[in-house]
């Protein structure tokens, strides 16, 4: 059987070498990960436009070179075709595919050694029972990103099935926001995200970028695996921190003597050392992988959504997402969905950046964008504050809400005594199109590690003293958490506060502050903040 599979692999590589380059999307997959074969299709091109140019890169190889293409070159070529879009890597292991086709699904993480443990069996019952609808919805949402994530895992030297970590982290939600201020599909803290090369500031938060955050997560997980010597120890360290795992291995070194590989994580979990969330993390991962690849066994049917595909273009500073949508022939909601990292409804006021647009829209984007009026292409009006100005009066003068004046001018200067704006400072006033899709996500530079934190939106007439009393904290504490130098607050301002409100209410909680947001947090996993 092994000999037959090796011969089959060679045949597949040879066929790839002589066949036309695959078109993105030409290798559909089943929900179990099996590639469905299709007849060869003509060569494709990918457009990756920049304002003022139309760059088209041919993806086909000259016929006289094809006879000498190696398997590595086939893999490289597939990566060039798929790029950062969500098509599956073309070099799928043929033996694994054959096993899937004939013997059911296969996993490239060790699920079978642990599937009968009490913890894994518990989560199998929870995920297929009380949390069934949540798990189905999250796995379906994740199917958009699955090919892209699997490709990046494989390219980074990790098992593809580590894809299911994002289910545990966030339910595949790029905008997930935990009460510990971890953000995005992979739940990075701001400092960790920056350390991994992600841009995290007031205007752009690449922790929310599904592609770039996945690249960062792969690097992070790979580093943890190299440090700890085990994939499952790395997964637990991703959740609880490598320091905690390393201390546990040292403390219980005698008890763990003779235990190797992933067994060390389960042996350590039996000690009264790891937090519950970290102890249960890998069992959740294994249960999710078992269910996702054999949903019928658990009474589930999981739809596969269209994959996350796109073209990319570079646009200038302060470009409204609405203008990008119009030039790409898409709705604004689609552009927002493709670019969750753009926080304020427009590109940063001082930087040109690459943005995603629907696949196929790049060829005509430049022409259509230049045809827009200047008013459509500029997202803010710049003005100088005058004597006697308040945020409220500026907002009224230009027909926007006060919260948007505050949102687009996070560093505005105000008098400590009167609340008036300092004279002569440059203010940004967003257009209606920008304000309509701007999010009031909190300052990404704020990190909160203590449990029970809340985000409070200041109401007219409130003071820091009243807010501190409401949340059983102090003015000094609120100012420290929010990096405030003065005790001036404004209506519409989002403040991070510690403790619990006197009355349980969600009326004042902004929609972006998803408390305890996690992929399986609502499924009984009882996750606590990292």
C-alpha cells in the first residue's frame, strides 16, 4: 500500500509539472479537508494594482520549461498563484488525501492518543450538545479562512490542523475583543502583536487582519514549539504564557521524568498548577478537531462558505472606505469585511496603505477611483480650532456627532477648567461617509490584564468621581488604566474601568467591547482572560 501511495505521489507531481497553473479556487475542498479534483483550467493572472498603474503578473510557465519542474517548484508556483488569498496549498500530501478518501478523515495533530481522556470526552459532549449551534456557526464562519490558515500553517512548518486553535481563541472572529484586551482572530495583546510585526495604533489594528495576524500566530506558535519541544505544550503556552508552562515543567520535573512529547502537557495538567483555561485549552482543541472533521458522527452539518479571496491596491492617506467601495464596484460592508484592520472608516490620515478589494476589481480600480470627485476621495476636513470652541460646538457647526469629533481627534487639547479647546490646534472632522462606518474601538495601546474590567462610555453630566463610585474603584485607578494625565472627561469618551458596575446592565457597553469573547467561551469552557 505504501509503495502504491509513493507512486501516486510521483504521478501527481509529474501531472502538476505538465499541467497549466491552477486558477485560484480550482481545487475545492470538502469540509473534511479532502481536495476534490477538477479538470485542468487555463492559466490565470492576478492583478495587484497600485494607484496610477495596472500591474499584471502572468502565472503560467513557458511550455519548454515544464518538463524540468520539481515538486518544490510546483509548491512554490501554487503559493504564487494563491498568494495571500484563501486557496488551498496545491502540494497537499497525496497519501493523506488517499487515506481520507478511503478510510475517513485524517489529522496531522495527535487526536487519537487523547480522545478517550475525560477532558476531551467532556468537550465532545459540550460541543455537540449544549454548545452545538454555537460550534456549528463558528466552524461555518471559519470555513472562509480555513484554506488560507491551513496554507500558512503548512508553509510555517506546523500541522494544518492547528487551524482549530482559532476556533478556541475567537470563533474565527477577526473583531473578537476579550475583557483582557486581547484582539482579533488570534487574540493578541497589543504589545505581543507589535512584537510579532503587526501595526497596532489608533487608526490601524492588524491584530484584526485575518491574513497578517495568522502569519504572526504561525511564527509565535512555531517559536513556542521550538522552545518547549511539544506542539501541545506550545498551544497551552500560547494561552497561558511560556513562562508559566516552563515553571510548571521545572517544578514537577521529577514527577514528569520519563514522560515525553505531548504527554508532558497532559501530565502537567493533572497537577494543581495551571489555570483552568490553560489546562482545558488542548482538550478543547482536540475535541474541536474531532468534531469538525466528522460532523455527521455528532449530528452536525457544517456549510462551507465562499473563501476569503481578494485583490489589493494601495491608496493614499485619509481615503474613505466608501470611496474604495465605489471604485471597486462593491458595497461598503464588503470593503469593511475585507479590511477589519481599518478602524476609523478611512485609511490613516498620514499614511498610504494597501487595502483589499473584491477579487477581479483591481484591473479597473485606478480608473474608477480617479473618476471620483475630490470630496468623495477625501475622508476628513482639516480646520483650526477657534477661541471659545468646544467639541460640541465644532460638531454642531459641521453636522456631525460629538463622539466623532472626539474619535478623530484623540489627542485634542482642552482647558482643564472650562473644557474649551485650545486655540489653533488642527482638528479632523470626518465626512458623513467616513463617520458612518468608523468604529469606536478603544485605544489599542491600552492593555488590561485583570479580570472583571469594563468599558464605560461617558454620559453628559458624569464625572470621574461618579464613574469611579459606580464601578467600586478610584479616580486615580481609572486615570492610570487609561493613561490620563488630567481628570477631564467628555461625553462619548470610552473609559476602561476596573471592577463591576453596581447594577448589571449592558445598556452602556459599546458593541466593540465583547466581554469574555472567545470561540468556545460561550460553550462552557469558562475561559478567563490571558
